[in-house]
C-alpha cells in the first residue's frame, strides 16, 4: 500500500476512534447529567410538597399562642364552621356577651361568655347574607345594628334573641359602625363611598349623610369633647366630626402612619391610638395639640387596636398573626411589653374593661373559627 495512503488511513481510523470515544463520553455525561437533573428535580418536588404541607398545617391547625410573661392564655371558644374558609371581623363586648361577625359567611355569633371557664361559653348564631362587619348596640331600645357591605344594608336585630327586625338600605361598602349616646344616632362609615350615614335607631331610618375627604376606616368617640374622630386610610389623616352639625371641624395628618385602620381613644388623657397596616406601626395622637406624639413598631398587617384604661395597656392585632402588648407609662411615654404569636389571619380583637380580658378572633381554613381569650398575668 502506498505509504501516503496508509498514513491517511491511519489518520482516518484515529479520528473515528477519537470521535467514538467522544460520543461515548458525551453519552455518559448526558446520562449522568440527566440522572443528576432527575435527582435535583425529585429533591425540589419533595421539598416543595413538604413546604406546602407545612404551610397547610400552619394555616389549618390553630396551635397554642406563644408563651408570654405579660398575658395568660385562658383557652379558645370554638364557633360553628361554614365553608372551607372563615374570616371573622369586628368583635363587640357588652354585659358578658361577645358579638362576632363573619366577613366570609355573613353570620353573626353571640357568645354568652363564661369568665370562669371560657370553653364552657355558649354560642348562638344569626345567619345572614352579604359580608358582615360591625355591630352597634343600643341598650335603651334593646336593639342592635349590623353592617353588610355586599348587601349595602344596615340590618336591625334583637341582641337577646338574635331575631332580625328590619333592614335599612345604605350606600356602598358599609363597614364600621357605632352608637353615639349624646346624639342618639347610629354612625356608619362607608369606605368606597367616602362618606358616613346617620341612622335614627328608634325610627330605623337614615337621617343624614356626611361626605368625607378620604376612605374611612374606624371611628371612635371622644366622650370629653363629644366629637367623633374618623381616620382616613388613603390620605393618612384623621378628621374630627361634629355629628350634630353634620360637618367636619378638624383635619390633621397622622404621619408616620401609612394606612390607618383600627382606632381607640383615651379621652381622659387626651390621646388617640391608631394602627397603620402598610408600615406596621401604632401612632399616638394628641387630641389637644392635634399632632402625633410618638409611634411604635407592632405586628404586621395591623387591623385593630384596643385600649384598657384600667391597666393602661394597648393591644393590637394584625393579619400576620401577632398580638402586640404596649404599656402606657404616661400620656407621652409608651413601651412594647410583648409580641404574642397567635395565628395567621387573627387580625381583630377587643377588650372587656371590667375583667381586663382580651378576645382575639382567629381566621380558619378547614377548621372551626375560634376566639382566643387572654388576661393580664398576675
């Protein structure tokens, strides 16, 4: 054979061998890579399933609140369940009875509270349609009122028997509600409509409207001045309303508050407290100087605040599941005492000023909604 041809043939065979080896190596690499990808994918899938399972367990199972040296957890009061998800809204306490609304089902629950054994408390229910929010009690007339945002009504009922009595058509997005004893009127805040409705509780008819310069959230009465204070979520302000005159008589900023929601008033020491859902703060507002005195960090997504003047403590609750306890040392001095982990969605609370017990409403997924009961530690 021609040496040149033999050399070219050897080169060709060598190239084929190299190519074959390369193909074999690539195949092994591809198999190894595919195996590795498969293992990684399986690990990710198992991890994802595990995370979903843990999240579901956390959302479904309402565990015991975290331990606190400040507050004693006394137990849960279980409520009836309607559907997979239950979101509770406002709580109203009066004469050993706790009224709790369901935003998701429209039901109203009345708890005859047993202070010696909360678990023994009895629960009755008034069903309803449309998201239920606030409740206002009028003891002199033995009637109560409940707002329904989807139905755009304020319904009247007997607070003892829970029998429906009447339904009053109102503007869109009826939400917070309260009774003003000095004027003998019911005040209803309408978020989307940027207004308030006044209702005569005896005649059960609307008697006036008050336009508002923003989206109202929670109102509170200053019993010393007789003025109603209303916070505005979208403008980060608070307005003072003279209900008799149907007019706004003051308007002030609440900075550094971003998105004010729940509100409470200490009339004696001339202080207003509001929580801010967008930046998780509690701000303290001077009712005489009309300015913010201080602000404190609280749990995320706060929606409600309650003040117990008997023990000089402020309680806040938010959607991320923390109840923050704040001590009022003086009108201008406040400090955080504790942050108790409750349950995701436990965003509303109220306090009984007589017993100093605090009630926190839990949202629920595939479980019974419930109310957690706390009292200041001795």
